[in-house]
C-alpha cells in the first residue's frame, strides 16, 4: 500500500540583489493591480479580487467581444449599424448618435475607445446580442468573462453606466486587458489614438481621457472610467524596451490624482524591478521521490526557462519551496506535471509555477516492486511488533 503525503523542499535561490528591504508602492486607490506581462510577475495587488463598480473601464469587455466578432467574420470594419432609441437615450460621454444614423463599425470602435461613447457601446451590443437587446448582450458578456477566468465580473449593461450588480475586480480588468493586447494586436493601436473627431458633432468630446498618452513613458492604452459611485479609475499599459506592464487603479478621488498615481505606478514598475533567471528548463531544481519506479527519484524542472522580476532593493536570497504530493506513482513521463515551485519574493505576492519531470522513468521490474513492498512490511513489523503476533 502506498502512503502519499504533501512534501516540500525549501530552497534558498541566490540572486545577486542588494540586501535591503523591498519598497512597495503605496497607492491611495481603493483597489489596484499591476502585472509584468512578459514574466507574469504580480508587482502590486490591493483588494484585487473585490468586485467593484468599474464605470467605463468595463467597456473593454464590449470591445473584446466586438474584436472576436471581427475575427470570426460576424462583423466587418466597413459594415454600418443602425442606432436605436435605446442607444440614443444614454447620456454621459457619447458620440451624439441619433436614430437617423447608420455608423461604420470602425467609427463605433474608435468612438468607444477614444470618446468613451456610451451610445456606441449599445449599438455594438444590440448588433451582437443573442436576443437583440443590450441586456441580452450583458448576460453574454458575463458568460464570456467567466470562460476567460474572470470570476469576479458581472455585467448589467454594455458601457458601465451605474446599475445594480454591474461589477468587475481590478484583477479581472487586468486579465481582460492582457487578453486584448495579446489576442488582438491588429486593433490594439486604436487605444493610443489621442483624438477622434466623429462627423464634427462633438468638439468638446474629441480627446482621449487617458492622461498618460501624451507623456513619453511608453503608455499606449487602455481605458479610463468615472462615476460618482466608482470614483476615478484607469486601466493602463505601458511598454519600455522588451517589458510591458498592465495596471489597474480604481476608486481614486479626482482626475488629477488619477493622472499622478498612474504616472507614478508606471515609473515605479519599470525602475524598481529587475529581471532575474530563476531556473533553467534543463536543470532540475529538486528531486521527487517515486513509488515503485525503475529509479528512486525524478528531477523536477520548469516547463520553460523561468525568468521573474524582483525588487532591485531586495534580499539576495529568494525563498522558494517545491511542493508535491508523493511519493509519486511510477511510471512517469518526461514533461508530466508533478509539482509546484512556490517563490516568495520579499514585498511581492507569492509566485507559483509548475514543475515537470525531466525524463521518463518506467515502472520498476518485479524485483524492485517486491523489495519496495517488502521494505514497507518490514518497517511496519519493526514499528508495531505486538500487532504482528
């Protein structure tokens, strides 16, 4: 009989960092999340999974669904769509559409991204809704978000207009933004447009509200948001060199504070972290015990070379732990996921990455199996002599 248990090995991973404490970013935002896209390192997490009113930042989900429809051929950029009374009825930021209009899809997308058009969102929503209504589209968005792993999102409309139950977490907004950038590189440049003058109708609403686009810090998207309930928020991204960060700030108290915090978080993210190689794909970080294998152990390696970000002013020894349930049943195949590497950088959230077998290990022969079972029986007799009499 095999007895399995959760096993762990503590590692001190020597990285050449200065032996000083890490300096966390202190934000006044109600919730915040910052991730390095290249390494997947979470640099900041504050109430990240708390569902909150997202205001216009939730328009990113409408855009994602629209981009999927373009990719699948259900929409085209040159196609024109009608404007309903319901779409025209929205106030706030709009394209000033009316029911006499038929608007090109490309203009609607730019109207959503640059002008934050509430009416434009509804036109897209009604065109793609399973039942032709904005409410039906909101239900579809909620289901699609869950499929994408956004479990703290629920949509009541297409544009973030205040409504009961319309919620997103900043973590979900970061996941969505990462997917927008990754899945639709052909459309992502739209988020960097600073102005869009649609038909000359709204000269007072022709500029992108993202305060970072005019700064020379690599910012190139994504979306601002504001309602009285939600406060001021920003989903942003910036790229410097081969690094890109995605960040979300929610619940700030003013336009000025939003601009200041956003710029500060970008500068902090690029200046205070450094890439370090943690493990190589071909070099085992630990050995896992095997049960009845042709070998007693198998090496555990990351699936790919593992590079992460660490604070520049961090401890030189990064604490890490290999966790697996073992001994592991043989046979084992090369590349089989067997364990997790849990890394605990000072001042950052815990990082977990899978570890896999570095080679094939077949089931041991008859002699190996008998010796293994015999060893268990002998150990049991020694430990419990009276029970065997």
